[in-house]
C-alpha cells in the first residue's frame, strides 16, 4: 500500500516523495523567512515542512557558528550540543528529553538531542538540536514542532541537512 501511495505522489508531481523507509525526499522542505532578530551569529536560514508532507508542521532553523566548536574533538558530547545549540531562539527554558546520539551529515560528525522548550508565550514546543562540526566551526540545526519530534522527522531533517544545497552552504560558510 505504501508503495502505491509513493507512486501516486510521484505521478501527480507532488513534492512529497517518501522512500520505502519512511524518510522524506527532496521537495518536502521549503525555504521560509528567518523570524529572529540578528545576534552575534547573524541571520540564519529557515525551512518549513508542512503537515501534509511531514505529518506535522515542522520548522528547521540553520546557522553556522564559526570558531565555536572544539577543534580537536568537534561535537562529541551532549554538553557541546547544549552549548552550541540555538534553543534560546525558540524559548526561554528547555529540558533534554533524553541523552543525545551521534549523527553524521555529509562529511561532518556531531550529535543530535531532543528537548522540550517553554516559549516566551508559555507554550510548550518540542525541539531537536542537530550540531555537527567542520574543523573548528559548528553547523547547528534546530528542528521545532508543537509535538514530539518523531524518528521519521529526525531522519527527514538529517537527510535534508545532508542534501547537496545544504552541504554546499555548509562548506561555503564553515571550515575555512
């Protein structure tokens, strides 16, 4: 049944193209406006995946943090994820849902970690920080949704981060 739905979406020209393993392919993430004020890291990039494509509305915020990571070890511990992450953009208080896990995006290695974040509006949101290193620089993605980030959404976000356009952006903005 799943293969029939995928075939139909491809024939209809839908930007949703799920693989057999449930991970979304190219076209699910659309560029959005960066909604935050400029800080020491400058403007970032924002992308959205709507509920029709991802099951829930999800936003991914992406920034390079040049010179902000351990040159020798990269991002190897949860404390590094917590330090380089951008949860402060989303809310004022956060708590980790579980220990992080190793992740690879292209040639970069790091960790991902799930959080619950209380927004300034007192609304609870769910976030996933994916932080990887390129030499002494960090590439930080913050994935935000109103419900817990599922393993499918995490895979989709990591796959998106490993796409050619994002890897080209990472190479151009880090590791210099």
